[in-house]
């Protein structure tokens, strides 16, 4: 104990040698124990006091609210919607079918070289995208070989013509000789007849008669030989004439080949592509360029199955039906006329309809239209009888319209016949001239109060008719203001204080 005395504080070291500690040290733990025992009681009384304060505050607030005077209730005024209407007019209408399509080339021509040779010249206009006028020279093949062949054929023709002249001369000589032989034959016949007459008188011998008969036979044989010679010469002449005809045909072909060395455009066209350069060796049937005929441009568009069936089933002829085509390019637009020429041979499941082709009228090389342009197409639909036209905004729930009678809406069910560029053709129990709601109202319903445009001053209560907001106030009262939601207040709603 003495060894650890230095570790204790100075205040305790003085009591370590005493046998009994002082009374104040023994009584200290007893006071702390009392405080711990009375702490829950103190907390309980604090909670009771806090609860009493809360109850008293609530009671005071309730009394204050109960004693507050309620503001006077204002009567709720039913407000009317300002609307626009149209009058129903029954009649026959032909709506327009609006479709969209693409300009396509109706005639694409691959211009080919008809002969082989060196490309002598090439038109500077033969570039993709250029406009080529009809009869424009596109390219020229060196015509030297073809001109040489033509000169040789011309020489052969002259030779053949000379041989024909020679054959004609021989035929003429043979015919002259034949004439002479025929005359000699007649003389021989007469001489034989005289000899036969004289032999009866005994003036000539039998030998003389035989000699004259021999002469007659020789002349007759010579006449026949002359005729055969003439036929042979005529045959030779005909052979030469046939050879001349062949040469003439070769000459015609040679002249045609010389013309074919020049490649020209047969129509006004757009150059789609070119594949040759000047000085190139080209072969027969090689492609020079691909041209799109301007006047043969067509528009291809698609009609739905319902539209196609409606047009065909109406009995009208689809082919030849006029169409209006509109091509819009930025701030400019190009309107064209056309006529349906044909229908696609098959129905495309991908397009979901039938492809129709229409030829365009009035296309020239000044027309800026090009294949691939996206265009709008309009054509007349079938005619609907006993219907009336309304704007699409007047149709509710796809089959309902609202009539305006005595300032209230009346719901009427209708049958939709067709849609036409923002309008709808309908039929139903509607009288001629009836007023139809055209303004779109989200709360539209049976009996809704409405007023026409221009009647707001007559229908709306005057300013301040339901009291003023305060002394000297000149604006409308709170009851005259529309609700903050932005829609008219209904009659069954109660105004809030």
C-alpha cells in the first residue's frame, strides 16, 4: 500500500493511513443514487405538461375556426363554349384520291456501236446528266475502211455494167444473124419448091433436088443454132445483171455502214451513263451510252386494295383515267397532267396495294423533272350520292357529329362514306341546312351549352354583375373569372371560397 501511495492524488493520500475514512466520502454515493431514482418521475411530469400545452393549443385553434364567419356563397353561372358551325347540304360528291409515287423512266435505251472500228470523235454533251436533243451526233467511228469497201464495190458495178453491155451487143448481133439465116431459109425453101416442080418436067436431075434439099436442112439447122446462141447470150446477160444487183445491194449496205459509223440520238433524252473515250477501239454491239427518253417519263404510284377495288368495281375504265401530278422542290412546285396507261402485272405484298403507271403530258427537254422524284398524285374517286360534306374536326368517335339546336349540342350517329382532303362525306338523320359543330371540343356531349362566334357579348354576363372585388374595383369579380384549369366551369361544380 505504501509503495503505491505515490500513484494516488494528493487529496486522497492523506486518508490512506487512517483506519476509517471521513463521513463525506461515505455519504457521496448515497446522494447520486437518490437522483437516479427520481429521474423517471421528473420525465413523466414534463410529458404531462407538454401534452397539456398541445391540447390547449388545439382547443384554442378549433374555437378560433368555429368562430370565423363564412364568406357568402356566390351562385355558379353555366358558361357557354364559343363555336363555329356549318350547314348540311345534301348532294353528290366525287372526292379525290391522294397517293404518293415516284417518277420512273418508261423508255431506257442502251445506245450501242453497230460497227467495229476506232472511235474518231465523241460528243462533249455525252456526259451523265446532260440533256441530248433528238438527232444529236453522239460519236463517230473512223469510216475509212467502209469508204474503201464502197469504192471497190463501185468499181465492180462498173465492170458488171460493161459486161452486160457486151452481152447485149452479142445478143443483138445474134438476132441479126438469126434474121439473115431465116431469110436464107425462105430462099432455100423456094429453091427446093422450084426444083421439085422442074423435076416433074425433066428439066433438072434428082441430084439437084437433093442438093437443094440439103441446103434447106443446113439453113434450118443454122437458124436453130442461132436461136440457141441468142438464148445463151441472154442467160449470160441475166447472170451479169444478177451480179450487178448483188453489187448494188453491197453498195447500199456499204452506204448504210458509212452512215452507221455516226451514232446519233433518236429522241430528246437524258444521259444516264457513258462508257467510251475518244480514240478507243470499239467492237460491234458495244454500249456507247445509256439514254432516258424524256417524253416517256412515267409516274408510278400505289393504290390500296380498297381504292383499287372501288375504282375497278364501279364499272369505270381505269386505263386512260386522268391524274394530277405535283412535284414540290423547296419553294417551287411543278404541276403536270397525265393519264393512267397500265397496271402492274402482280400485286406487291410489300407495298400493300397495286402499282399503277401513268404517262405524263407535255414533257420537253426544258422540263426539269428527273427519274426518282417523289411526287403527289391525285385522281378522282367514285361519285357518292345522297351525302353531305363536313370537316374532319366535326367527326367524333369516328361516327358521331353534333348538331346545334337552341344553343345546345345534340348528338347524331352518322355513316362515313369517304374521306376527302381534310373533309368527310357522311350520311345520317340530318335535315338539309342543319347546323353542325365544327369546332373541336374535348368536353363535347349531349346538351352542352354553346354559342356562335360573334354572340359572346350577348351571352356573357356584363362585367361586375355578380359583385365587385373591393371598393372602387373596376375589373371582373372572382366569380366571373374562368377556372385556372383553362376550361369552362360546369353548372354542377361548386365554387371554392
